[in-house]
């Protein structure tokens, strides 16, 4: 079985970037008047991905409370950095602490500034709080635990567990629903919002997809290529959206759907029954066709990634999907 991990050098650079980002957020919080009595503690102090995710949620919570002049809300948000994290009910899944929410749509925060770099017209978010975390049920935690276990079994443990600490389950779907909404934003990294089926393998697919987005966002930032990519006005045709996309969005789509296609291939080879196999075959075929159709645009787009090691990684992951695919897919 293949396992999909970052090279050590890239992984260390991402971790250094995350630590520096947390330090910058801490500095901003002090400038906003949030007292620094809430030093990082509890489970967040020992787990960098959780601390990284929570730092962004705390920042958004404090920022809104400051604008509203709500001192109690400032303290409540800051408390999440220390012992307050325990009030969120984090549970262990595959050796990692996971914070889970199941909010109603009306409880999401709809703010365009939080939807940056999301390929959706609207991507409201759940900002972590004790109240929203209380919406998660035992059944929700069981579903997510099994989904994370499947992702690990399929070789995507590093991808998902390094890039997922907060999960918001939004709407349960039924088999006739044709479209699944899932999203993550650069404003709240390592946080996945999912519509979901109660079949855990489908949840695994969405978690892998969203974790890949957080991973690539941080790779772009850690390696200092995000700015140049964003400044480019070049566009490339993305078959998965049937539209032209800027470099950033196009490469994100290629990276994320490469991961999903590989997961679908694993599902097919795992022989998990006719229903799972049929869905996996359909998704795998679709993504392979799309990635094959976009290969010439990809060759041009990846030239904007001026770090050879990262460009090679993006190309290799795409090529992992296309191995053995011939001209008949054109």
C-alpha cells in the first residue's frame, strides 16, 4: 500500500511556518487588548496542529468580541488557549485530538473575509466555541473516528492528521443527493466543514480532500511562493469546475482531486462491497479523466511554483493518478 507523506524538508518548513504564524497571532491578540494570562496549555500546548487550528479560531472569536465591546466573549475565546480547550470535548482519533461540531446552518458565521481562496460563492464557517462543540453527538464522534481510521488505512494518515483538528459536520445527506458541500478556508486552516453521508468512507473522502487544501495552502506560504502565484493573472481550464481558474485555484484543484482519485482507487482495491465499489469506480473514473484532460494546462501552471521540490511533489502526486492511463482518456 502506498502512503502519502511530505518529504521531511517540506514537513519541517511547514511546521516552522505554523509556529511562526501562531506567534504572530499571539502578538496581534496582545495588541487588541486581550490579556496574555491565557498561555497555551492543556492538550493544545502539546499538539502543534491543534494549537495552529485553535489559534485562528481564537483570533476570529476575539476580533469579533473586541468590535462588539464584549469583554466576557473576549475572555471566553482566549480561554480556549489553555484549560478551556477541555470544555470543547476533544476526543482522540488515530492518536490525534479532534474537536467536533455539528452546528445548524443558521449558527455559521457568514463573512466574506473568511471565505478567501474558497472555490465557492458562499462558505460560511463555524467558529469554535463550547456551545457549538456541545452540538456534536456520540454518533458523530463514532462516524468521524471511523472515517479517520479509513483514511489512515488508505495511506492518507499523515495528510489528514497533520491538517485536520476541527471538523464541523453540517447537513446529513441521503443517497439521492447529487452534490456534497465541503470546504476549508485559509482563514481557518486545519478546519473542515462537511456535508456528509453516514457511510464513513464517504466522510473519509471529504476529510482527505479538505486536508489536502490546508496542506497546500501551508506549503505555498511556508515556501514563500503564494504571493507570486496570487499576483499572476494567468488562467487555466479546470475540468472539475468546467471553467478557467487562476494558478492558485487550478493547482489546488489538481492537488486535492489527485488525493481523492488515489483514495477512490484504494476503495476499489479494498473490495468493500458492490455499493462502495460502484461509487468509487464512478468517482475514480471522473477524476482520472479530468486530471488527464488538464495535463497540458498543469504543465504550464506548475511552472509558477518556483521551488523545484514542491513543483516535483505536485507533479508526482498527479502522475500517481495517471500511471497507466493511455490516450483513450483524451
